[in-house]
């Protein structure tokens, strides 16, 4: 058994490697991450339901609108609307 100072050890080989999805988040610099953080804070203040949907999708890992709806307690149609609303808001604020 490995010593505890090495932390968690997992040897899954090729199973641990995943291919990125089309909408995966790209690596960000600190300055870019700060801009995104401010945009998310303003989204949360103005559109809290859209913020919950975006966080469920990208932070909590809900794969689609059905997963977002289940995690947030929305209908699937409302989840799609909130995701679209959140994407549009963030796109406008960040660009």
C-alpha cells in the first residue's frame, strides 16, 4: 500500500482519459477567470434561475437540459430557456 503523503492514487489507464465535449470550458488565465467570475456574479444578481442552470451544467456536470432540470427543480423547457438566457447574458458581458 502507498503511503498517505502521496494522496489519492488511481490507475485507470486509458479509462481515466476523456475526450473534450464541444462545449467544455477552455483553460483560462487568471485575468480571464476573474472576468468570468465577475460575469457570473452579475448573472446571479440579475437572473438567479439562469445562474443556477449554468452552474448545474458546467460546475455540477449536468450533461443536458434534462439533467439541469432535475438538479434545479425546473421543467425541461424552463431549463432550456434558462440555459439560453444564461449563455446569452454571459456572451454579452464577456465579449
